C-alpha cells in the first residue's frame, strides 16, 4: 500500500488531501501509459533531498506567471511554463522517492536514531515544499496556461488552488510534534519491555527461553510485560490525542474523528453513516465469526503453518503462477517486481514488525516491505501487498495531485486475497488448501469486526481527549466485548490495543479495513457464481486507482451498498450459507474467545503493522496451543 499508516500530512499527503482534488477518469484501455524504469532496488541509493532544484523551478515559474507575457497566449511562454511544470513534477517524484527510501531504511533497522532523525527532517521539508508548490501553481492557474494543470489534476484545479490554505505556523508545529510522538511510539515498541518479578528482570525473550516456569508463573509475568508495554505506549497515545485534538480545532472542527474522515481520507461517508455498519457488524457478523472459527480447527491451522513455513522467493514461486492465471498483465507486473527485487520480505532481527507497500515514483515502481511471521500469514500478506503494488505500479498520478481514498485502496489488496481462494488447494493441497481458504474468509470477517471496533474506540477517545490511560483501557475493554472479545472476571482493563500501530500512526484509518473487506467479500460471493465477472470487476477497480471515493467507486463497478442494514445482513447470511454448504456449520452460541483464533495480517500500513490482528494475539494463541501438548514446544 502507499504507506498508508504513516501520518498522511508529513509525506505531503495531508496537503494533497486538503485540496480534495478530483482526478479525471482513465482513458480507454485498462492500464494507463506509464514508464517503469528497469532499476534494481539495490541500485536505488538514498541521497537525501535538499529542495534546491525544486525551489529554483518554482521561483522561475512564479516570475513567469507574474510577467506580462503570461497574461496572453504565446507559444514560447507556453513551452516555458510546460517545461517548468514538468520539472516541478519530476522533483516532487524525487522528493517522494527519497522519503520512501529513508522510510524503508528506518523500518529495516529497528527505528534507529540516525534514520529517525533523517526521516523526520525530510518529512518537515516535505510539508514546506508541498506548500510552496501549491502556492506557486495557484499563480499559474490564473493565466491562460491553466490547462497545463487541468490535464493532470482535473478541470476544477484552478478554483481548488485558489481556495488552498497554507499551514499556519501553529499547524506546522503541531504536525511536527505529531511526527515526533509517532517516532517515539515506534521506538518504544522496538525496545523490549522489562519487568521485575520475584527479584528477577524479565523480558519477552527471557520469558520464552526459561524452561523452569510453570504456566501460572508464565502468564503472571506475561501479564506484567503486557501492562508495561501499555504504560510506555499509552502515555504517548494520550499526548497524540491532545495534539490531534488541537489540529482539528485549528481547522475549525470540534471532533478530530470528523476532521480525519473528511480531510485526511476524503471519505464520502461520515462518522454518523458508519454507525449503521458498526451496529450491524455486532448483530450479524460477531456470530458469523464464531461459526468461521469453528470451521477450521487449530490442528488444521497448525498443519498449514508447518506446510507453509517458507521465506522470500519460495513464497513468490508459489504465488506467481496464480497471478498469471488471474490476468496476464497482473503476472507481468509480478514478474517485474521479482526481476528488480522490489521487495524486502525476508526475516530480520532488526526489522520493525510492519508490512506495507510504498511508491517509488521517480522509478515508476513501488516496493513491498514485510517482517514475516514464518507461517501461512506470509502468503496472505504477500498477496495482499501485491494488490497495492499493482495499483501503485500502474497509477499515473503524480504525488502532487495524488488521491487518498484508502477504502478503495484496501479493496485492491483484500479483493486479490479473496480471488486467490480459488487456488488454495492447488498451492497447499486438499487439507492445507481448505484451511487457507476458510482462514482467508475468516480474516475478512475479522477485518470487518476489527475495523469497526477500532474505529468506534478511536472515535470515543477523540470525543473525550481528557481520558486517563486507565479510562482508555477500560473503554477499549467495554467496546471490544461488544465485538466478541472475552475477558476474565478480574480483568477490568484491556491493554493490547497499543500493539495496533494504526491507533498511533494513522487514527481513523482502521474502518477502511472493514468497508473494503465488506466489498471484497461481496466480490468473493460474485466469484462463486461468475468467476470471469468477478475478475473483471477487480481489474476495473484496480485500474480506477484511488481517484474516486469509496461509495462512488463501489457503485460504479456494481458492488452493493454496505451502508444499508439489509446489505450487511444479506452479506453475512450469504457467507453463512456458503459455509454451511461446505462444512455443515451454522452460526450461533456467540463468539469464542479470540485468544484461540489466529488471523493473517492485512497490511500493513503504513507502518501499516500491519496486521488486522496484532502480533501479541498471534503469539498468545501459539503459546496457549503449544502448552496444551508440551509447555516448552518451540514456536
């Protein structure tokens, strides 16, 4: 994905979102013309970016726009304006690419301080430069040469540029503080938590290695470590809530949730609209998740994990042939990615536990970063991220005008996952294929519930920014119980929400996993009746990119409107019917304890992260399952 879970404002995306640009529809043909440079990732050096060339081009364009020659149509003036505009776009591509490269280095090296400082400085410079670009291009929009802009940014660009409001000094300071706190969170989570129990210092590593502890002691220490992680990250979260509340107030909004929906993500639905979806999820989708949990046994999932224990090229070797069968051009893009090593999916001790796709616009390509689990989730993650890669690879938009409708972007990834269920048995054999098939569908249903749950949690927190950490922990427990989580009688608080980086890096993002998963599941149901039609819908969606908002895009390709209670009910019912046909399973009895279910990562994001279910829940499931047979079985 386009590193969605990084704070949108600091990569220039906030400024672009403020413009709310409307990009015209693509020309005839599925994929637009675009140059993809045949450069290996190893040869893409991070050189930094000082902005001198961009500022020089902006100064020349500003002088040209102010000159008498710019007030009348002239071939020479037009050629000069066109050249300067193309130079500006090229420099923005360089800026965005260098930002991506330092971000990859930061994530690959455990958020080391040097990379953190470099990334922060470049993020601050990006805000300044995007602001200067918009202010200068607004001058060109008031000349006879505004059509130069309209070709890329649409017919309304002149008016949108005139209404563009540069950041105030206060806003710039708030965004810088926001980025500092996000990096503080990254670094806090990269450091191992430490607690003292019976006079000894414990970390997750020492806990996992100690073979003398009984289960009671193990869980007591594990709970202490969980609480300590929550304390360290939670205090940062409270500061972020206060900073973001100020950002919303600076922009005339009472609610940061409403501000983020409109300004950061450009959604064509509101926080009020989504409440219907959240309520229907609790009513119809919680029991559906319980039925899906019953459909695949722990033994089947563990057997699948053993069968799929592979890394890097072994995973790509399995996935590649299926890409060709979905669509030859999809296969060609996959082959290009492999040929030029536009991925880092190998395990690494220093890597942050994130997964995402980020664009490399100077090369016309993209890059997939993932810190693998070492089980079947790695296949799901690669399929998911390649959905983002393919869209980014083909997108003709320059970052200066890029759209950010992430609900649509997540259909590109989750939609590809559901299409891959048709090849599950081919990839993993009859038993492994069945487990992978239903795990994929289970993951989508869990995405619906997790997306709604974290959205409701975040909205509630931002509606009351003076909550204490204890109150936030209790709030999360109360909300999560409504979505099927089960706690012990003595557990008054829930701590693990801090492991979901989206809560820190990209607030109000998580609902996009729910909206997109609902549309992806709708696509899957179409595929069961008419595979060719489903593939055409998916490819049309990918070719449309993220230029249109979610509801408009879904309607354009003929998928259902999830904001109708009836649609939510019918989708859940259809999935249940398909499950009953295959397994004889019926919904009922409420949700099972989530600790017993493992879900594949969805993305990342943007420091994505990017799993819909966090690593903590995954590790705890494995530890509980292993202990049932042998308390010291490696996992």
